[in-house]
C-alpha cells in the first residue's frame, strides 16, 4: 500500500529539556485506520498535533501524499481533526456547524447544501439539521463533529480521543460506528486514545507509544498475541509477568524456573542457561484442570492457591498464589469451566495448565 503519511526521525522538545516525541519514524498507508495508543504523557497527542500542524517538530520531517508539510500551517494541510470536546459552535444549527468550513472555502450555496445533506445522512443526523448542539445527546454531538470534519473530504481524518466523554455503552456503539464509517469512506483515519479496547476494536494497525518513542507497531492480533516488550504485554490487555531464570534450552524452546515452578516456552528468543528473563502469558490462556484430570502432555501444570475470586460479568477472575509466593491471574468463562468445576472459593487449592505455545519470554532488552 502507498504511504500517505510519513514521519521521518521526528522529535519534539518543549522548553529546553522536555522531550515529548523522541526520534519517531512511522509510515501510514492510504486508507488505513491507525491508532496511536498509550498512557498520558507518552507523546501520542503531540504526534497527532504535529501532523495537524498545531505543533512544529524540533527535528525531522513530515510528508503528506509525498509533499513535505513539516512547516506548513494547519489550513494548508488537507487534514481535519475531531477534537475531544467536539468544539461545536453552540449558537449555530447542525446544518451551519457542518457547513462552516465549506462556507470558508467560498463554495456555491447549492453545493454546500448538497454536501451537508449527504454527510448528515451518512452519520444518521438528517432529522437534526435545524437542531443546536445543546439539544443533542453526546453521541449526536460527536456525529456532528465527525460530519463537519469529513464534509471537506480531507486526505486524513485525525481523531483526538473523540469517545472519551461518552458513557460505556454509547462508547462501544460509537466504536463500531466509526469503524463502519471508515470502511464506507475509505479515508485514512488516525486516532489517538489511551483505551486499549478502542485500539483493538477499530484499528488496522496500532502504534503503542511509551516515553515519546514507539514500542511496537502491529495489527491488534499481533500486539495482543506477540507483544515485543513487557510494556506492550502489560498495556495491551492483561498479562501475567513472572521473573525467572533460564534452566534449559533446546532449539527454539526454553525452560524457565520461576521459583520451584518450571515453565516452558516454544519459539523463545536466543537464550543462555542462567539468564534472567521474564515469562509472560495471558490470563485467558490458562486452563483450570480437575483433581483427576490430566493436562495435555506438553503443557505445564501450575499448583497454586486461590487468594481472591472476582466476578466479571460473563466470567470470573481468579487471583492465585504459586507455591513460592508468585502471583498470577486466571480468567474463567462462566458456562464452561465454571460449570464443570463449580465456582472456586478463595483459599482453595487449584491446578492450572498452560500451553508452551502461549508463553512468551522477555529478556532485559524487552522490558521497555
């Protein structure tokens, strides 16, 4: 796919020493939905604002459709942004809010009317054309902001945490709507969020950022199933991360001693016996096994005691303690394992099994 947006060695320093973005290089293909994901202060919003033209890089270059836009002001870039607070004009109708940018371009009245009507139809607000923002729900205001941004047909639509002020149910519905809107329009979307679920649900690719740098770029499945660092493993989803030492190696596999517990990993990086590592695996990849049940031959069995049982709607989360005191969590779906063995109680003993194919090993270099 053709690269529409290109960041080349971009750095942004505020004041004399606050490095918000540190030597970032990133390509975004035409038509992609890319999410910049990370906690507050990681540099994701600064990167978005530099693409929009609201901030200028201290070093590096930004190109859009092959043109260097590094020093261009926002109005000379063919991008539009949907802000976190929507930034609608409260005194204008929905129609006037959406038409505002087109009127600034001096387009004929008939063309403006046609574009506004078709865009409001696209976002499901044809019946709200004469309403004012205070008469709309949060989700409707968000749709108006989207309509205003896309009516000018930008090359890139920038979204700065646009769902953060919505309640949980509406937020989930709008995630699906945004994904469908992207598919319909075929525009390039760049979203900023700290919400991992948003990134996993909507993105073609997500860019996980940490301390101004990129930790990993990949599809949602790659980030979740093949995290490159312990930071990504812990930030994208939930992971069990246990300190251990390599006790054996064999080909691309390794055995790691976590206290007196042995864990195996297939597809481990190049390791040496005695090396300190971190072992990682997802809570839902752990299987509860009964007292008389045998785990698959190649799987590891972890003997532990349940310290806490947490109800999570469709499932339960077990917080468990291994024999040497290490803590792990296990997610159990109600209606499957829970029905088979009953709901475990805090204080009871339990056996958990884990497939070595679902275990990752991180070295010292993979801990950021």
